[in-house]
């Protein structure tokens, strides 16, 4: 029941299909949709409901005609752990574009050179939902809270984890040298890059360093670059 011009909204599928409260307001106040119009609702977990709008007072419901459970996830799983930029707009840009390209998980990293200490992760989650709907994704990415780099690497698999940094004094491989992996994780540093101490710590953990090319990329650009690489590898 998938088609590219579907009107997709966020809500619950089980035990009953329910449109999210903010989405209901958007349907009425912004889109000014009419009763009987066909819509689709996803829970961001791979489930999709099709039906027609029903207005009951101030509530917006859906008369369900079809439910498809666990719609196929079309992109390879990818987790990017990225340090927030000083300019919040740039990290928000990364979240939006990486979501559109199918990223499965994002962790906000706190590193030695991270300048931004506070971040509204709930806002990032809402942006990820909006980007998911725009790109017709039925699996929403998981957005984790700010995590210290030292804590993050305690629970990763070094065989499938890579760090992109700019320090050419350390050995780095190209993206083309990375083997086929089902669930890769990439670490992207802050403006000013990871510190030498952090790079050594990651190397001692067995995490391979990766070069993203001869030019120096901004933090958010590096994140989008890796997301695009993963998106391309899916097809």
C-alpha cells in the first residue's frame, strides 16, 4: 500500500490506531484537511496504517482500512555518534539530512573540545520524526541523549566501529577499505577535532580511524557524508 504521494502522519498503531495529538492539530489548523481524506499513519517502528479521516469534535481519528506490520526497512543500519556544533542549526541540519538517508541511530557525543554542553534532544527527536515523514520512512531513528565519549566506547563493538578524524599522524583507512558490515558505527568529532589523547584512547580500544578525503569537512558535513555513503551502500 506504499506510494510516493501518500499523506503520512505519526501516531500509534497498536493496540489501536491513534494519530498523535500534535499531528491532529496540524491536520486541522495547518493543512485544513477534510473528513474522508485518505491518510497513512506510522508508529516509526515499521508499522503502517491506511484509512480515512474522521472528525469527532476537536479530535481527529482514522477509519482504518488496512494495516501493514513491519514494513521492510529499506536502508542498512547505521549509528553515528557525533559531537554537537557550537551553532545548533548545523547539528539540526545533520539530523534532518541523515534521517532522510536512513540513519538508524544518533548519539550526541561530549568530547574534550565540545563547546556546546547543553542540547535539546527532544527537539532533535521531533525533527527526526518530521524528516522521516517527509522522506516516507516507517522506521524513525533513535536519538540518544548527550553521552561522554569515554562512556560511549564502553558498550561498542570495535570491529564495527570507526572514527573519522583529521590527524594524519595516525594511520587512517579510506571508506572503500571498510568491509561489508550490517550495523556500522561512526564517531564524528567536534569543531577542532578529537584531541590527541582521545584519538589514542580510541586506537587502544581497537577502533579503526577513517579518512573522509583530502579536504577538511565541517562536523555536520562529515556526518552527512557518512550517512550518504551508507545510503549509497544500501543499493
